[in-house]
C-alpha cells in the first residue's frame, strides 16, 4: 500500500522495537493509559492504518486532553480541512509544560499555522540533533522529508540512518523501498521490501508494498500473488489490485 500517507507514515509492529522508551521521543503526559494508547496509534500509523491510528489518538486525548504529542501525531496525518482546528487546540496547551522535543515540534505547528505549506527541514534537523539516538526522530524526519518537503534524498538519508539506529524497525524498510523504487534502484527496493516482510510477516501492508514493486517491475503474476496475501491478511482493497494484476497478465 502507498507508503505512508503523511499527509506523512509509520508504526511499529510488535517486533519492531525493544521498548517504547528506547524508540519514542519523550512525552510530557504522565498518564500510562494515554501513553500506551498513543504508542498503539503510532504503530498503526507507521504501517498505514490511518483510521485505526486516528481512533487510538482520540482515545489518548480523551484520557489526557493535554497530551501534546498525541496532537502532533494527529496533525501529521490530518487532512487540510481538519488541520487548522487541531493546530489551534495543540497550540492552546501550556507551552511551559512541554519537554525539549515537544517544544521543537511546537515550533513546526506554529509554522504551519502561519503557512500550511511550511517546510519541515529545519525542525526535523533540530529534532534529530537533539535526539540522535531516538529512532522516532529519524522516522518522522524521513517521512516529512518525502511527504511534506518532497525531498527524496533527505528522506532516504534519514531512513538509512534509522536503519542503523534501529535495524529491526520494520516500517522503515517500506519507506526505503519506495525511495529506492522511485530512484529506479530496483534491487535495493526489492531487498528493502523483503526486509519489511521478514520483520513484519503479519502486516498486510508489507505484502501490498511488495506487490506494488512487482507491478512496477511488470511481473504481474508475482504482483497478484502478493496482493492476494495482503488481502488474506485483511487489506480489503488489495483484492481489486490483485485482479488488476491478473488483467495485466492477459495483456502481455
């Protein structure tokens, strides 16, 4: 399925991390329930399940209405109609209670409120500089580079760094696969998607991405095979794409 729909996308298969503390940027919320729900939302987001991610973020905000990072993630994936209201709510929270990561990200929200098309490069550079060992910083930097700033080179560089910081984070290989595929580096793209499947064997998006790789490579039989697997794992619209791949086979 399409790489992370950032507006951006990542997150976290159960086998993608060690602990939440090691993967995520720090949050100022003290609610254990809200934080656990936020982590679950991030997992859904990374693996391109926006509806489920949004539902979990709503639950996190119900538990802690002042959960700044939950607003940040919600804003990242919000459409242009919903974004202004979310920005207003997030920026109304007491900035004095935010930690360093949140203050860096708050500045990006200020930028977006002033200009919805504001780039993220300076914010994300500051974020990874402040948290050079935190995988989520690189994930967000990579996704915003490609989806917000349209800078594929920067996106790939951040993704490659993330792969060294946390080589078991599955969704990152999805980003890398699409970056390589866009650069016509098909061997590297295939290897990245294979790694995604190896680390997230129960994630339908992993098979959907590999199916798209084979569709681009004009191997329609393999494409249909992987779309079928994605559909089997619950990705509803993958079945239609499998049928399209089979139609393409007939036209060869």
